[in-house]
C-alpha cells in the first residue's frame, strides 16, 4: 500500500493509473475503521482494479467542537487494517493540505434533503460533507465510490452532489454492517461505556419491532410506538424517529408500496449520539 499525504502526489499517481486503463474504487473515511468500513473496502477491491481509501477527519462537518476533539484517531492501526484488505492507496492529508485557505465558503443547495433529520439536528453538517467529498472526488478521480447505508441521508446528499456537480462517479450504496447483537457498526461505538454497549442493541430491536408492525400501524402510530418504547429506558434520549422516503427523505404520511420508505432514528446514549435506520418498504 502506498500512502500519500499530499494532494498533488495522489492526483498524479491516480491520473497515471486511470490513463493506463485501470478502474479506481474509492472509499472515503474519517478513520477509526471498523468492520463496516472493511466491508466497503472488500467490495471496492473486488469491483475495481485499484482500491483507494482516504482518512481525513473533516473539521467542517462537525457542528460540535467537542465531538471533533473526541473523534477517535489512530492512523497506524487504520493503515494496518487497510493493508489487511488489500488497499492499494491511502490518502491521508492534514487539514492544511485540504483547506489551505482556512474555512471553505462553498455553499450547496441540496434542497429538501438537507433540512430534515440529521440536517436540522446538525446545521452545516451536510455542507461540510459535500465540500470534502467533492474535493476528495477531484483528487482521487474514482470510477466507483462506496458509502454505507447507515448514513442513509449522507448517501442521498452525495447522490445529489454528484448530480449538482455533474461528476462522473458511480455512487455505490452498501448495506449496514451490524454487530452480532444487532448494533449498527460505528466509529462512535468505542465511546460507549460497557453498560451502554450492553443496552445499545435495544435501538435496532425497536426498529425491527416497528417494521414488523407495518401492517397494523400507520406511520404516525408507528412513530408513537417507537417513542413510547423508549419512555422507561431513561439512559436513551431519542432525538428523533422519522419515517421518510428513500430519495428525498421527506416524511411518509401513509404507506404506499410504490414509495420506498425507511424508519430513521437518532438516539443519545450517555454522551454518544447514535443513528440507525431500517427499510420498511
Ligand atoms: O461518512 C464519513 O465517514 C464522512 O462523512 C465522509 C463521507 C468520509 C466525509 O468526511
């Protein structure tokens, strides 16, 4: 695996590979890699000639400074994991390299998608994601880029970004990877205390129960059911549970088999904010 920290070296190398006719698969990450990331890497490796991963903790997508400070960082460990799945190129720049002029003022209009759920809970977050992913695409010039469905709204934003910028990158959505007890894999899980980690699977259990009640509950009642399920679970602080369509992420008011619909949840467990989702239709 070759590791680059400079944009120009990465771009020059990858441009050469592309000119030689090789297909580039790209997995952008913020490090703190877990099995969920490695699944994306394995798939990208299988479907392309060259696997490129990036590790960059993008400050402009954090609306909470404390969250940014506490974000787990361990480049050496991550590099070993990347080697173990056959990663060919690691791009790991620092903040100065990515944002030489300081804060980026670019502002996207992602439409309705950015105003709901994660968008309304984390102002500026998706703009920060859009800015960095657009830059990473310019640098890594991938044919295919892989994103996990745990961040389903992010995935919808990236699809929109590619549309807005007319970028020729194929966006490949990948299913959520879960621990054996159902907890969705996330870099934030390591920040849970032992007790919190033990009870965290309750989130996915509730989502599964909600899904299985679809034939008897309308979306509004399903929402109420989920919120009630957490009422006596005082460790959990539910920020939202929404049922939304799979394209524009707008609220679904009644079931329609023609409209792909998911349940989305954000929960604070202790100091850790977790998100998850489940497809209902
Ligand atoms: O999903 C993530 O890890 C980040 O949001 C991404 C896509 C790497 C952009 O910083």
